[in-house]
C-alpha cells in the first residue's frame, strides 16, 4: 500500500497549469515522482508548458467554468495517464481596482473561475475518489480570503468562499478517505500581481515556494497551508487584536493601498488577458501617466 508520507507515483491534475503557481507545482511534483496532468483554457500555452517539463507531464484543454469541460478533462486524464489521485484547483484570476469601477461582467468572471471552477472541480473529481475510498483535493485560495483587501473586494470574496468550501467539504466527507487542503499564499510573483508594489516588511513569495508547499501538503495531507508560513500566525492573531489595530497595521505596511495604487501600464496586458469579451481592453497610458516609468 502506498505510504501517505510520499506523493510518488500519484496522478495529479492541476488546473491553471500553463503558468505561474500551477506550472511551479507541476515541476515540484514531477521532481517527487508524480505524474501530472496540466489543464488550462489556453491549450497552446499549456502544451508548451508540458513539453518543457518533459516526460511525466501531460497537457489538456480545460475551461473550469464549464462542468462538462471539467468532466471531459478528468476522463481524458484517467484514460491517458491513470485515475486522478489528487486534484489541485489552482486556476484563478485577480481583477483589481476600486470596486465601483469594476464592470459587473468582470466580477462575474472572477466568481465563475475562482469559486465556480473550484466547485466544478470538486463535483467532477469526488465521485471517483469516494468510490475508491481515497483521494485528495487541494484548493488554492489566498491570504486575501482571510483579510480585508481594498481594491480586491471581488477577488477576496471569491477566495474567502474557497476557504469556506474547502473546510465544509472536509467536514461533509469526513471518514471517507478523501483529504482536503486549502492553500493560502500571500502576494506571489506571477502575472497576477503585475503593476502592484506589494507590502512593506512582507516580501512577495515566488511561485516555486508555493509549488513546493503544495507538493509537501499532498505528501502530508496537511489541512491548511500558508505561504509564507509566518503569514499563518499573523492571520490567526488578527482577530484577537481588533479591527482598529488591524486596520492601522495594514495601513502601516501599505496593505490598504496595495490593490489601489497600481501601475496601470504594467498591468494592462494581464487585465486584458483575463477580461471577459464584453469588457473593452485597457490601453497602456502614455509615459508619465499612472506611475509609468
């Protein structure tokens, strides 16, 4: 029987696998002896990513907002590689800026991908896992889901919902052999934070750090994972210090403006890539405008 302290040999399906945290997670898992199936809505990007990873990595098209697409993704993974032991629900987008300036279509897209994609993934993967009496679902949320993030209201709300969904699934399916892990990274240096400055005293983490933490959680079946780990202690302490001190601390480290004081020129390419078709593309401002350097 395979040891729960190693992930070697497992088939791991990763959504949003073409870039960033998803790709870094695949690298870490391949190094640990897993076979990985990368799903992404951008087939060309995910195929190139899998080719770069070499043997053991497979690429498939996946639209996480479409439950039929998710079913087809997992069926193809099982057919081509083997039954999926672990599902990493990583796909997500982060539109930021003043809430009242956010287009309703943009907000709906964030909810559909960040939360709906996670729910679709669990709904698609759990029946087979429960039937086998084994499996693992890893949902990638964010520290933003545990703290107020001005300028990221919709994003933070979706991640708070993912945190709640993961914990609720753990309780609902307890004792049936399936583990649930919620991963909550801080600012991570991928396209998702383009144009932002981060916060003082808490440096951004690299996607490789998050990928390594996910790989370790799959091996240990740990329930909650914060990256960096120190952020977990801060999040747990925050409710004890009260809102006034929390808000003052967030202001001192710049967290209250991190998603509002943004270099729009540096962020335009990412925002255009994640925008729904009904939202006009952002134009890069001329030099000297909106923090352009």
